[in-house]
């Protein structure tokens, strides 16, 4: 059972990361209810002649709305379904073509998300000890990348706020 609890923790981390894209709070416990994190679109005038930026903003807004509509955290009693739910969110993020200004940051964040999905998908839930070790390795991998992910997330948040009028609360 400990393995499923750790899987739930990893999934919660994933949802928090998806919902916040870096958020800015360095205390990981501060977002324990990350699925409840709300995002607010702030209306802005669309005076930009750059259609690509408008398309990007619209895609991110759609994804933000989908994440807001998730009914809490994925159900970790069915790990395959939980991973599929998370993977669909990651696929949506990876399908977005970000503007050049944040393309590298976007890749950093989406690559980290994909690593989590891959790690969760590869869990051998039939062996709780193996699950615990796999999750510990996954958490260690994420912690090793946390500074880069946080910086990229902050850059993305700033871009979304300034160029799209999208903020994450």
C-alpha cells in the first residue's frame, strides 16, 4: 500500500506542476491541494498582429480550463487510469507550439512532465517494494531538475501573464 501512496504523491506533484507551471512558491507542501489551484484569465485587448501568439494563448487557455475541470487528483486505486489522465494533460501541453521567447522553457517543463508520466507508466504495481524504489528514483530525478523547472515555469508564468492575460492563482 505504501507504493500506491507514493504513486499518489507523485501524481499529485504532477497535477500541481501542470496546474501551476512553476507557480513561484518554493514550499512543495504549500500546494498539497494542487488540483484545487485555480487559474484566472484576465481579459486583455488583442491588439497583437502576431496570430501565433494569439493561437498559443488560446491553446493554453483551453488547457487551463481542462485542468480546472479535473475532479480532484487522479484516482490512484486504478494506476493505469491515473497515468492515462495525467498523460492526456501532458500530451495536451506537448502539442502546443510555444512562441520562440519561451520555447526552451516550455520544452524544459514539458520534458519534466513527460519524465513523470514515463516513470509512472513504468511502475510495476505488483511489487510494492519496487514501486517504492521507482517512485523514490522519480522524485530524486525531479528534485535534481527542480531549479531548472522552477526557472522555466516562472518564465512561462510571466509570459502568460504579460502576453496572454492568463494568471495562475
